[in-house]
C-alpha cells in the first residue's frame, strides 16, 4: 500500500463529522442546499454568516433534531438518523435515534435549562436518566463540572434565579456531563447581554483547548477568529467559503463573504 | 302557596350535624373525590401523551375518547356502568361501578388539563432532553410531564372542587356517600331541610378546605422558580443587617 493511501486511511478514521450533499427545505425556503462538510476530530469549526443562512439548521441536522431531505450525515462513521441495516434505508426508531445523540453535546441559543430542576439537577439529568450513573457519582461529577464553569456556588439555584450567562454555563456543564466526543454550539451567546457574553465564551475556549471536536455557530467574529481552527462562511443555505481564520477574515475570497464581514465588522463588533 | 308554621328543628340539626352516619358519608365523599382525581390523573397523564403526539392516529384516538367521554354526562356514565354493562356480561358492585365511572369521566377531563400543561412547556425543553440522548417517552416522563403537571395545578384544583360536588351523583346507584346518607335519614324522619342544610355545610367546608390545600400546593409546586427567587431577594437584606451591626 502506498504512503498516500495509508495517510488517506488514517485521515478517514479521524473524520468526526461528514456531510454529503445535505439539503433541507422549509416550504420554498432552502435552509440547506447541497452542503458538503468534513470536520476532523479535535477540530474547532466556527460557522459564521447572516441570520437565516442555515447555520442552526446545519447543527440541528447533525444531531438529528432536524431531519434531512437529501444527502447523508455521518458522525464518527455512523449514519445519522437513518438505519442502513435493511436494503431500503429508513428513519431510525426513536430509541436508536436517541442513542446516537448521547455522544453529541448540544448547547442552544435559549439555554433550555430544565425549569423544574436546580442547576445541579440539570447537570445530573443526562447522567442519571440516560447513562444510568448512580446518584452519588452523578452528583460528584455535576459538582465538579459546575465548579469548572465557575458556578460551584449556584448548585441549588433554579433557572430564573440565574442570569443568562449563568444559565448558559449550566447548559454547557449539562452537555459536558455526558462526556460527548462532539459538541455543537448553536449561537450560544446571541441571547446574552454584552457583559455576560465574555464569561460564556471563556468557558467555550477552555473546552476548545481541551481537544474536543466543536462546531460553533456564532456572530462573535473576534471569538470565532480566536478560537477556531477553521471558519466556515454560510449564506442562503450554502457553504460559500471555508478557510483558516486569519485568511478568511483578512482576505476573504468571495464577494459575499467580504460584504458580510465588512457589514458585521463596521457595525460595532470589534475583531 | 301554603305557609305553615316553621317546622325547622334545631334538635334534629344538632342531632345529625356530627353524627357518625354523616361523618362517614363525608369521609366517603372525600375518598371518592380523591380516588376519582387520582385515577383520572394517572390515566389522563397517559392519554395526554397521545393527545400531544406527533402521530396523527394517536391524536385522533385521543380526541375520539375525550370527545365521547366528555360528551356523556357523569350521571349517565354511572348508570351505564352499573345497569348497562351487566347486559354485556360485565357486572360490577356499587363501589367498583362508582370508581370505574369516576375514573373514566375524570380521565378525559384530567387528560385535557394535562394536555394544556404539556402545551405550556416550551418546545426547547423537549429538544434539550433529546439532545442529551433521552428518547421521547423518557423525556416526556422526566422533563415534560413534571413541568406540565405543575402548570396544570390551578386547573386541576378546580377539577377537584367540581368533582367533590359531582360525587353526590353516585347516590343514584346507591353508593352511600354524603348525599345518599342524608337522603336515607330524611326519608325516615321527614326533616329534609335540616339534613340538606347539614350536607350543604359539609360540601362548603370541604370545598373551602380544598381551596386552602390548593393554594399550599400552588405555592409548593406551582412555580418553583418564582417562589425560590423570593428567598434570593431576602438574602442580601439579611447580609445588610449583619454588616451594619458589626
């Protein structure tokens, strides 16, 4: 076997996420239009682009919260949402679909903390109800994670007693508790006050440094540039440009990306 | 109209107000209400999951069931179970028939109340549960229903209040609850006014007591976040006092 083939094989094993010609339409609107994307393990990808460009849909399709109309998605080599056991591919049953999501953490724009649980219970919920970890072990792990996101003192707080930034950090700890191999951040700071954005971004930065595979949809250009290995610019459901952060931000190749960046960067958001 | 002498007897009123028959009748009324609501909530919770299902067939089945059950008066359901079902070879005793009729009737109403509660839980809660790897049934059980039931407490409390009084209907199949007991007594002593006054006082008292319990429940479960956040506001005040005194 030649060296290049060996390299290819090794690379293939390191692919975390692979989208092949994925399309998703809502009525006449194409949220995703034949999107191809490959993300390697431990890569941090920032998704940027105007609102409605398909960033959220892309993330939601990866963990099957949104079905795909055409194309295929593989996460760690496994086809997402579709059973390929029989001759005719069919949607996975609910339980199998749920099992696929265990290794994929997701953080939402609106936090979505469970309203009837304390911060600690929120972080424990996945361990207790999905991983069936014992209560004591789950609690110990949850306490450790809350401390890691700087909220050790908020264990017993309910959602409404926490600021937006604190809620989002609890939500991140809740996702981390499942020890996911891949995490999806769907505009994690878009619903936050400017002063609390920083505390959330700092937490995400430490996760990125830890070597986990991350896909982050964000409007924070400075953060995207600093944290990511590669930046993907989307517009109208397509991936328009992909590149290293310093190149894409300083020398965007496409006109649409240039236009977007100049608009965003001149509207007060500093790089 | 004939106006006779006032025949109200305080003696009869006093004799039966706390008599063991009446107290027993009131107790039966209480446990019938509790069982009706309890069974109704359990069955209704399961039904409401069908009612909020993504599958059309589930929703149609749900609507058919609640439509039929809520369309039939409780009185008719009671007689139907007690006198009608034996024709199909299904014979139940008085207590069984009562509980079956109450359970069927309440399940439809409680299902609607819980369905309302489920719809009040933001969609993001289900998505977050799914994202953690919970399947639909698990997410429903540990994330959605606990919040839905909390949201449904005011409406459910109202249902308890209604059923408390509707249980008087079961007297028609000779279930001896409060109303039936009073009827049995005044059929013998010919003092309906005194005895019905006593029954009414009991219904009012039980209803009032329930209102107290309901407001306690609402404070405990209704809005965990809101009530706990009041504590949070109090805490800085306490700290202020400490710093001033030191």
